[in-house]
């Protein structure tokens, strides 16, 4: 269940970041339908959990790892003028080795935010940025 808590931590960070921005973006979370307005840039956030492990013989430890990904979706034909600044902001929002806590769960960003290749579709250009995380609980 801690993957759900970790997702809520990262989703809350995105929501707070967006609320502080002058130009708000729509953030679409997992399993949510959304039809963007023509020419709209928006974000899609995903949690990609890895296997849950235990590193003790007593079984009292849980190791949660995975990847948090945010896809920046911009209108096709805009180049990287929309995606590059947002990727830079997201890199600052999720710094390497940052710790975030909710209740008994502390999650650590274990890799730098890494932008993937841009993917051009018929009407959109998508750049996904992601980082790996780790949380240990007893």
C-alpha cells in the first residue's frame, strides 16, 4: 500500500507547484479521462511501481522502488519551446536525493529527473520526464 502513499506524495508536490505557477497547467493523473482544448499544453502523471522487496530475514522490512513519470504534452509544431522550460521546472521540483514524508513513509528521489525523447504525434508533441524512487519501511 505504500506505493499509493508515495504516489500521493509526488502528486501533491505537482499540485502545489502548479498552484504557485503564474500560468496554470492541467495535470491529469492515472485513470482519468481528459480532452484538452485546442493548442493546450498539459501534464500526465504516472506512477510505475517496481517490485516490493524485504531485506530482512524476519520479514519486517519493506523496500518500495519504482519510477515517477510526468509527460509534458504540447501542441505539435511548437518545437521544444513549451516542453524544455517545463522539464527544467520539474527537474528543480524533484531534486536528486530529496526526501519527502507522509505518515510513516519517507521516499527518496534516487535518480536525477531525466527527460526522454520527444515523441511527435498527429496533433501533440510529448516529452516524458521521470526519476526513480525508493522507500524503506519497517
